[in-house]
C-alpha cells in the first residue's frame, strides 16, 4: 500500500493516536484511536471501523469522558511573527 500523502511505497506502523474531529457544530477530541502511520511522512490512516465510531460521536452517540477548554492564539498578535503584531 502506498502512502496517499508522500506517494512513496510506505511502511505503516500501527499506533494509537488522539484524533481531533472538526466536522460538525463543535470540535471534539477522541483519545486512543487506532491508526496506521506512515514511517516516511507521518500521515495517518484511520480504519473504517474507527471512523464509523467517530461519526457516531458526531451524531451524539456516547458521552464524553472529559471536557477541556482550549487556549486560542491570534498569529497576528504573536511576538516573533515576521509581520509583527497587528496595528
């Protein structure tokens, strides 16, 4: 199987990842998702069964195990931005 991102004859390793789902009304994280990760470029492929479960979470199935707040940064206001802070 070739990697869809780097198009090389990739070797994939099985890993457990954190997946951020941004499709839908509110983004959410899913911990401990099984995935295949390309050892060349790091692209991740999630098996269809795991994606089906994640889609169930989007549809309101299941209950979250935790709720977290997320800090938000504005790139235009960060020191070190080559364009400098916005005026």
